C-alpha cells in the first residue's frame, strides 16, 4: 500500500487557478465535492502528476 | 402578536437547523466597531465546526476585521411560520491553509459550495478567496411557536 500522506498529483482548479499538491484520497474528494476554494466542479483533467506539471 | 411559547432548542434540533440551512450572518468586531456579513457555510455537527469562504481584496474592510479579530459569532435563523428558530454560535476563527487541507475539509467546503451571498462579479482568478473555519465554543438555539388561533389584524 502506498503512503496515503504522500503527494501524488498536482491539482489546478480550472476556474480559480488554485494549485494544491494532493494524494489519491484528496483527488477523489476533489472530484466528488469540487474545488474547496471556489466551489467549481472538478474533472480528471484538473490533475497532473508532478513530473507533468 | 402573542408568542405561544419560546423554548431552548436541543442539540439535535440545532444540528438539524444548521444542516438544513446554508446561509447565516457572520459578525466580527474591532474594539467598539461592529462588522457583519451574510455567508454561505458548511457545518460539521460531530466536530461542532463551521466552514466558509470569505472573498476580499487587500484594501477591503473585511480584510481589516479579519486581521484584527479571531473571535466571531454566527447567527442562523429560520422563519417557517408558525415556528421561528434561531441559532447563535460563538467561537474562534481560524484560517485554513489550502496546502494543509484534508479530505474532511474538501467534503465540508463541498457542502458550502453555493456562494449565495459572496459576490463574484470578477474572474475568480482575480479574487482573494480565503477559507476559514470557526470552532464553536458556545452555541444555543431558541424556537418560538406562534399561536395558530391568533388572528392577524
């Protein structure tokens, strides 16, 4: 099992531009509940891995 | 108008009202100067904590109050005649660093998703949207039931 606290993705909100490094659990939460900063809906396109960002 | 009865709300009734409603009034103060604004919020009854966003600019009045007063009060009320309910919660304001958010924060801000009072006329990228939580230190609720037989003149 991977370390649940490690950052595996970079989230960039398509609406407000917020950048947050997140783990897999946070990624799922963001997809389900939207951007916590501005409330906009979030799709998988909002995530990249650190090497891609 | 005859107030039939005014009673204290139970913790369950308070949690029910705060879960059902999604807006309230946040009050801050700086010495003897008051400041109150309508907000959209999320409420976690288990943690007894409110979550909300505040949108401001560096020059805004709101920013000045936030920097000076960590203590705040939130008032939420419901007027569904014949029963009127209100909840008043006091506590300490704490700003949430986006880099330190966890899953629970994302869930709670999802509950506060609709910015019903925050005016976002500008592009969100140009706004300073800050996340806050209020850890409740004291909370109380009252409800008043009007007499259904009372005639309204």
